[in-house]
């Protein structure tokens, strides 16, 4: 029996374990396996193989029972996920339903999740911008949150590294506040988007519209063809899963690449209950896993553990990883685990019309979504009554319109020959929020989920800084639209709860000092050196950029460091 137990432990022992298979987990798997480590990737959801498991990807609109709409019965039963813009009939199967994994909303929070191999990398908006030195210096400059332990120069080569593999389209725009990357050709602005760009340069000088940078293969390089991926077909059906691999996902890119090394073991339906801490060794020894279907508990062991379960689930796992050494959660000597969580403020929108350039129209689709307005507030000095700033999307288009008046032959001709509207333009806000101690997640003391784990309490909300930022965005964009000659300007504040941005960050933040942070400059737990966190949970602040590219770069950098330390015998 002793020999059988030893053999069983050996079979469950790896060089490294990665919890989660989304964007950061996929990158951890790729980097670890490429460096020769036998790596176990644990995914709590079902397996999704590239191409094989995209059931709606080639369906025509008439093939959907509800013509793409989510039935009212489902919307009533699952109100939170139903508020997500991508939760449509063609992609519902990639989302966690509210009833499948409930949580406690101490304040309103719409938690959008994707439990399957690939996670939300199948669903993300694919917008990819580097952070700048300005963003990393933000907390030190205004004294909110703690100083980042890294600067742009530390991450710049890793941005380049992941951009080349993932495939990022964009232009070299020469903006210090939004550094250029290693780009494939950009998806160009249309005539009115470019017109607005010229107007901002003329009217302001320091406000810019650029082609949105996105993780689409506009013109694939050999490294992308080697992954089995092909040029983006501009279908803009990305949420269904792309059969061409035209956009970056774990499923089409990093996980198949890791699998080719022969060093990857992928276990779906594996709910990680906790990270196991070895009191004698003074480090983590493995993870405890609950089978999602049978509820059977199994332990797996490794020298290196990467926790990439997505920001709030990573907090959940670490808070639940208690021991005599860490009674309040793994690495939580300072009591800050689960605190200082932040997000992006997407509440404000503006739309308008434009009657110029009517000799032009749009044809086809732009997977990048149009233009992007980098942050222009409080860049070099504090100029507003709120901290930090916001970026914005911007797009323009003309759309079919039909005259449905009259009847008979005239009506038929009108319907058969639709016209075009004037130009319709729109923008949405992407505001930085300030991490605060009261914005936190914790474990429920009396409610458990289907796997026996405490439900996650979420207490995250807006503050006065966010309200002032919304007001300023609407005022500034109204002024910019007016100066550009746009008319019928309409502004809205959705008042939506945090969470629909799907950019929650923090709770296991990086920092210099173990007294005020959980992770060091290499995303390594201060108090448990062989555990690394490189998903959204690690973020010290949020900046205004879409965060996924930064997660990728942090992950590749952290793996490089971890493997180096392991070879030195330090882990």
C-alpha cells in the first residue's frame, strides 16, 4: 500500500501547476512548457477545443431559433449575465449563468465569467494597448494606492515578446502616453473617423484619435501561420470562436502551442478549492481540486504554482487557502488580501450625427471597432477636480434605411432599394477607478456553492472621483463633437453597476513593501515564494488601457523569473 501511495503521489506531481486557462493562464502554460517544465493546467469548466467546439461559428442568422436574441425566460432567470453586451444566442454557451455560480452582492456588481478552457479569451473585446511610464507612475505621483514596483522599461521587452506571438494590429502613433508596439498593419479609420482625428489635432493639438489596436491578424507573420492561425476575415463574429484563429485566444494559440511540447497536461472540470501550504518546507506544495461533476477531491503537487483563475476567482482561491501559518488566506500576513479592488468605469456614452462627407460610405466590417482616443486628462499635471483620467472609443458609420411609407408597387421598390442614413458617430468612456480598501471581496461565513466553497462576497462601488470623471467625459466629448460639426448630440449615463466592464483588477496587488502589498516585482507572493499571480488580481492600479496585453507581458516575465529561480534552487 505504501508503494501504491508513493506511485499515486508521483502520478499527481508536476514541475508546475497553472490554475486557469484564460489569457494569462494560457501564457503561463506556453512559457512553462516551452522551458521544459511538466505543467498541469487546471480549468474549472469544460474543455473547448479550437474549431471543434465552436458550434455557432458558421451559422447563418436564420439558423438561430430566436434569431440571435436571448429568450425572455433566460433573461429573467439570469439577469446579471444578460446585461453583458456579448451575451447573445450565438455565444450564451461560453458564459457562466447567474444560477450556476452565485455570489453575494454587498453592493451591486455584475460579475461576468467564462468557465471553460480558454476562459474569457474566447469572449474578450481584443483591444490591446501598452501601459506607459505615466501609468506606472500614477500611484506614486498622486499618493493613491501604492507605488508600482516596476516601470515601463521593465515590461517593454515583454510587451514586444507577447505582441509578436499573439499578433497585434496597429499604427506607430508616436504618443508617449500610449507607447507603440510591435504591430501588424492597422485596420484603418474610415473617412469620418479620420475627419474627427484631423479636427481634434486642429482644435486641441494634444487630443488624438488613432486606429484601435487589437489582437487580430491583419497580415499574419510566419509565427502565426506556425500556430495554425490565418488572416482575420473581418467577420466580426468573434464571440462565437474564430475557426480561422484570426484573433488571439488561448484556444487557438498558447494552449495548442504548449500541447505540442509534450509537457502539458490539461484537466477540465477541475475546481481548485485551495493552494496547499507545507508548514515544514515553508512553501506551497500543491493544490486541492474538486471534480466539478463528481465532487471527488484530489491533490496535485508542484514546485511552482501560477494562480490565473481570473481576478476575483484568484482572490477567492487565495482567501480560501488557509493554514496554521496563514489563517486568513495564503500570503495574507498584512490583512490586505481581497482589498483595493478596482475596475474600469464604462458608464458614459455619447452619440451624434454628421451630414458632411456624404459622398462616402462604409463597406465591410472593422474588427478593431474603429478609433481609440488615448487619455488626455491629467497627463503631465493635475488639471481637473478628479484623479487620473479616461480613454474612449470612437466609431462612425452609415447604415441602411428604408422608406416604409405608401403601399403596393412603390412600397416594394422602396424596400428593395434601401438608402443610407447620414453619418452616425458614437463614443464610450473607459475611466480609471482608484483602488480603495473598502472596495473588497471576502468569503461568506454562512453560504456555500455547489462544491462546498464559501460564496464570494463582493463589495465594490463607485465613488465621488468616478462621478466627476463621468461628468467631465460627457462635457469634453460634447465640446469635441460640437467643434467637429456633429449635430443631434445625445449623452447618456447608464448608471450600470461595476463589473460590466469585465476589467476587475486588484486584491493581490504588487508592491515594494510586504506590509502594504501581496506580490513583489516579479508577481511572486512576498510570504510564499513559489506562488505567482499574473492575472488581473495582481494589478496595483488600473490605468485606462484594456488590461489583457499587460497580463500577458507580466505572465511571460514572471515565468522567466520563476524558472530561473527554480534552476538556482531558490524555489
